[in-house]
C-alpha cells in the first residue's frame, strides 16, 4: 500500500566505484536529483536525453575530425570507445538507475517520480542518436539508435541489482532490516516499471519466490518451498505481495496470467499463467492461515489474497 512517510534510504552509487570522469559525475548528479526531488520527472528526462544525444553527437564530430585516432582490430572493426556509442551513454546512466528503486517505500512520492521519469522518456517522439560506423572507411555512414522506445532497457540491468540484495548474508530475511526494506521497495518499483513497458522485469517478480520448488505440486494443496520453514517466509511474502496489493498492479498481473494456461517450462523466465495465478492464491491462503508465519506477513498475504479475489470479480 502507499506509504504515508517521506523518508528514504540512502542512494547507493558504489557501482560507479570512484570514477570521477565527467560522464559519471553527470549520472551521479542526475540520480541524486531524482532521489531528492530537486528535479521533477520531466526535467530529468529532458536532461538525460540531451546528454545522450549531445555527447554521442560530440563524439561523432570529434572522430570525424580526427579519423587517425580510430583504432581498428585485425578484423577491421572498431571498439565502442571509437564510435559515437549512444547506447553506451544510456547504459552508463541505467547502470545506476536501479538503485533508485530500492530507496523509496511502495507508492511513495519519490517512487512515483521515478516512474514518471521513465514515462516522460517514452513520451518523447522517437528520435535518433548516433551509435556506430557502418563503414569504417567512410565515417559519413553512421548507424543510429532510437530514443526512447518501449523495452529500451535490457531487464538484466535490473537483475544485476536484484542479485546484490537477494543474496546470502545480506540480512534480507530479517524483517525490518535495511536489506529487507530495499527488497520490498525494489519489488514494488519493478512491478511499476514493468507495467510502464519500459523494461520487462517479470522474471524478477517476487511472486516467483513463493512458488513451491523441489516438490511435486498439485492444486489446491499448498506447499512450502523445500528446505524453507513457514516461519522463514515472511520476507518473501512481503516482497511477493508488492505485485498484488495495489489495484493497478493486481489487475495487470491478472490480465497477464489470463493470457495462457501454463508457463513455458523451456523458458525459465516465463512467469505469468492461469496455473501460477491459482498457485499464488493457494500459497497466500496457506500463509495467511499459518500461525508459524510472522503476523505482518500473514496480514500482507491476507490483503493480497483479497485483492486477487477482487480483481477476478
């Protein structure tokens, strides 16, 4: 549910290490502005777009003016550093962007600002930024990329950050810990990011964390994941329900699940199906009624289950 507080966790920019080059400084500054709200979503989107197009165009002009600095491999190709490389600028910024998703509570104003930022990028008319040379002997021939179409960012960008939180020794399983709060926040952000179409993070969905594993499963009998006690499922339940508590998220998940009966077993990232929807309902009912589950997680399971039943009506 939406938070009533305006607090946020610290922004982690350690992935940029100690780089102090102009590009990294720009990225850190813009991320901080999005975090503290000193730039609104539209202004931040404009700044990012202007930086990507401006820097890649500047690089193109510089390379054309000094063709001798372009080093070719034995195969006649050039490295990204010797091209305009618009996608490299995009990647450099979005390497840090996932951290923003961990610092705000679900549906807090700051989180909504992040979603509005992505929506503002996608709302721009499609335009081009120079990417690479199609012919290294003729630097007038340039291949460009489009900014900012749906699905522009590889979801693995968000997977890398998820792995930093959901790992052994992070303290994630301790309800109320910083790692727990970041994971809960991140799941809410991933749900909203996925719904925008900016990047499909479905395979990172916390609901996958309450699917039974290691045991043969048949509805309507719920099963706890093999090797995990109900008492230890609280953090996974709290993460999972971020995709269900709010009406928009629950409706979106229901629509996706309604599109096919079962997930593709040959695609480990496939998430949505009628079968999984039913399993999630059974699992949440089990956790809601299990006295071994931490009370706040039981209540979260109850609220999520009620929302699922509501969107089915």
